[in-house]
C-alpha cells in the first residue's frame, strides 16, 4: 500500500464526511463477532455449566445427572441458532489476510481450517451433550461415551485450529503491507503452540493435563481468550485504517490505483 | 585456530560445559539413591540459573542490549528460579 | 524476535512452575520416575546443544565481521550438532516407550513428554531456521545480518530452555 | 470473462435436486417421519424392517451430499460481484456452506450406520437415529447466516441496475425466519416443533425446496446479465 498515490488518501478524507459508509459490510460482519463470543460464553458458562469443564473422572451418577440437565438442551438450541456466526468472525480474519502481501494459499488454508474446526470443535460436541439430555432413557455407559466424546472433541480438536492459526500467524509475519502488527503474528504462534499442548487430554484422566487441567485448559484458555481479545482489537484498527481507495467499491476517481492494489493482493 | 580458543565465547562455552558435567556428577553422586536431597536440588538449580544467565548474556548478546531487555531477561531468570526453589521447599 | 523469545520464556516458565508445584504434591512418584530416565543421554544432549549454540554465536560474529566463509563453516557445524539432538532424543525415547513409559504412565512422564516434546518442536523449527540462515549466507552479495541474528537468538533460546529442563527433569532430587 | 463455466455449474443443480427429491420420497424414515417418542426398541425394530430402503437412500445421499455445492459456489461468486468494500461476505458464505454440508453428511452417516448392522444394541441404534435427526433438522445456524450474508450483499448493492432484484434479498431474509424453528426440535419430542412436526420438518424442507428453486432462477438471471463484468477474486 506504500506506493498508493497520495491523492486517494486525500479524497478518502473527503469521503469519510459523506454519509455513506463504504465499509458497511465489513462493519456489520465485524460487530457480529463480539455478539457471538459473548453469547458463546454465556451459553457455556452460566447457562449450561459445560465450561469450565467437568472432571473426566467424576463418578458416573454425577455425569448422568449432568447429561440429563435440561439447560444443556437450551444451550444446544441457542448454539445451533448462532453457530453460523463463527464463520462470519473467521471471514473477518480472512478479509485482513487477503489484504496482506502473502499468497492466497494462506487464507484458503484458514478457510478450510475454519470449516473443519466448526464441525468437530462446535457442532459435534454440542450435539453430544444435547443427545444425552434429549432422551433420558439412555444407559449410563452411553451417556458416559457422549460426555467423553463431547469434551474430547471440544477441547482436543487440535489440528484444524492449529493449521488455521499457523496460517494466520505466518501470514502476519510474512506480510509486507503491515496490515496487522508483527508481534501479533508471534503471539498467534504461542497461542496455537499452547493449543497443541492440549494433546494430553486424550491420555490423562485427572491432574493438570486432563481436559479440565491447569495446563491443558486453564493456561491455554487464558492465553486464548486474551489473544482473541487482542486480535479483535487489531482487526478493528485494521478495518478502520484501511484506505478508501483500496476498497473493492472504491469511488471511481482513483480506480487505476484500486485495480493495481487488488491485483497485487490477490496475486 | 588460537583465536577461536581464546575467543571469549569459547571460554564461556568451556565454563558452561564444565558446570554441566559438574551438575550431572552432583546428581549422580549425591542423588544416586533417588531420595529427596535439598543440597543436590539447590546446587543443580543454581547451576542451571547460572548457565541460563551465561547463555542469555553472552551467546544471545544481551550484554550489549538495551537496559529493558537486560532487566527483562535477568528478571525472568531470577523470578523463575526463585519460584522454582520456593515451590520446591514449600512442597517438602 | 525478542517479543517472541520473551513470550516463549514466559510460557515455558508457566510449565516449569506448574511442574514444580505438582512435584511438591508427590515427591516420591517424581523421584522414582526420575530414576528411570537416561541421565547420560540427557547430559550428552546438553553438551551437544551448548556446542551448537557456541558455533552459532561464533558464526554470527564471523558474519558480522564480513567473513562469510568462516560464518558458513561455523553454521554448518552448529547445524550438525543441532541435528544430533533430535536423533539422540529418539534413542532416549524409543527404549523408554517400548519399556512402557508413556505419557499415560504417571504425571511425571506426562510432564516429561509434554515438555521435552514441546522443546523438541522448538529444536526442529530452529533447525529449519538455521537452514534459512545458511541459505542467506550462501546467497551472493552481503547477507542480511539482522536475519542471522534473529535466527541465532532463537537458537540460543532453545538452548536456555533445555538447560532449565535438564535440571528440572533429570538432575534435581 | 466468459460465464459459460458458471452456467454449466448452475445446470448441475436441477439433476441434483431431482435426486434429492427421489431420495426424500423413497426414504422409509420420512414416510411418515419417525416420531421422536419411539422407544429404542421400536426404533431398532423399524431399522431392522427397513434395512434395504434406508441403506439405499443413505448410499445415494452419500454420493449426492455435496451436489448442491456448485449452486452455492456460483452464489458466492455473485456475492463477490456486488460491489461491497470487501469479500468478507463471500468468505462467510463459503465457510457456512462447508459447515452446513458436513452436517448433512453426518446425518446421512448416522442413518447409514444404524442400518448397516441393525442387530446392534437398540440403545445404540436409537442414539444413531437421534443424532441423525439432530444433524438433519437442527443445525440451521449456518444456512441462516448464509442467507443473511447473501441478502446483505444484495441490500448493499447500490449500482443503478442491481445484480439481484431486491425481493430476492427479502425472500432470503424470510427464509431465515422460516428455517429458524428447526433449531427448537432439540427441545421438544412432540408438537409442531418436534423433529417430525409441521414447523421443524415440513416447513423447513418446503422452505429449502422453494429457496433452491428461487435461487436457481435468480442466479441464472444474474449470470446471464453478467456479460463481461469481471469478478474480484476471493
């Protein structure tokens, strides 16, 4: 974006005073993200108490009781209605990666990671929890399996998110257009490395490496939530500072510049 | 070749290797029975702290770095090892 | 890169402190499990990494002085030592795993495999970075010293982390 | 840019729809839809009695599960054409399609799995059947967002001759409202919201059928008028 002529930025100043907001689509997509994450948090914590995760070694009657709680069904309904917003939040990241000077392969990797991640990390565990509560007649052994399946799929779904955040982090680091700050790329890399550290949840049934453990859940979650928050702020700044001339619907005057940048960013 | 041997980096390396061997020897001799041994633990942890500090200072060239970096890295070594030793003794 | 290094120090720091905390809860388990580790390979690996770090430091100094031939030779040596580390690690892990010592055995071995595994990932990434440093030095024209320094810093960080791991997992009683 | 490719992809939709209609009509589970109140033993007995039909449709659906994807892909291209500031809506649309299609495939798998070994423990057959219905009826979230993305792009289209007529956007918003009750099938075992009820089952499938038909027509029209208009690639 460095070579973009000065004229468009000047006209961008003028256009911002006009009532029409050219970035409306991006802003709408962006503001669904906090809505979604808040809803997500509310459903998981105070509504269903799915999170913080229950112990993998809790006694069978506790698990059966939990799997029968009606709130799990309500949580399931809210999430099935809202989980479509997760793709929108991912689309916001993708949009910024698209503006970077990196190959489209990065955003395609992220896109595929987002698709697989939404299924195994969200839809599937959600239904595992919902099924137990839906039909109370299941045997405890079946409920235990659903319980394990739900938590392991939710916390142990590593590969899809890893490839997604790896592509995101690398794209930020390799980018020459300075869309997002470089340190965010490094932060992303720690974030996904600690996410990888959740692998022991498949082995440990108690202690710091179980799925409710200090290391695999709390530590990873602290990093993740703070990371998500910071990424979110950075995306906000990135959308805000995107010059009008660079938009796909840029006003016709600086069209040559806009065309040139588009062809470069999607090379 | 002599310049390599007299190089301060090589001297640091020789020191690091020596104390590595010393700390292994301490663990082998003093800790052979695999019982709690505060002397061994204190010694090997302090040696590890010294080694970490040496690598950071000399190999990572923090010696010539700005003050904030010096402070952060030294602070990390200090706080980490203080916590480790503190937790070790607290858990006895 | 320093942002990354300090962050990594902090993350590993949390793991170290967590290890010490849980060790304090069950000293006997940790001590008896420790007895089954291979201290020899651990010590050799420490020296290997230290030596590799030395050559990286020497290579960086040579690159800075403009001596590309020396720098290359030293980085190749460092790479060779660095590559020995994962190999030795395999010689350590494979007998242990075949003896039934897996992350599921107990908390000590969980920590052992998670922390050494995480460190091994850093080593492998470091080796890749070192290859790029060598390519940078081989390219005609003046090499990018800042990139050489960044790679070197990363490699030394891997070294520092191993020094702490070695003391915590193999040596302390 | 030539739009022949897009037209070819679009015309793969009618045969796909025909196959889906065929699958729907011959699927024993759907005529009438299995009631959620059946006990595990009744469900197992039903699967034992209808192995051929269920397996046949499960295999067919396994083959054609993704056959509507080209239609959605052309939609994504047309969303990109609408001059919004970015392709954020296209991305969201594509991810939603991927997620939604996978949910359908999982539903199909569960039914197929239940019929594959119908002498399995009735509890497990019933579990697979429940899960299949969950995946089939409930996950409306992605298609809702998908249609909203499309509608939003149409609303934001400020060219003098919009790519899509406005009412297509209104229609898409309406489908969101009509599909939403499906999610509540998780809560009820009888009544209109249960998975075999008129709101969750009949309305949802009818809406979807009309939606595909309308989108097919609208896309054909949009592609026809595209001419040499270039698309910003996602």
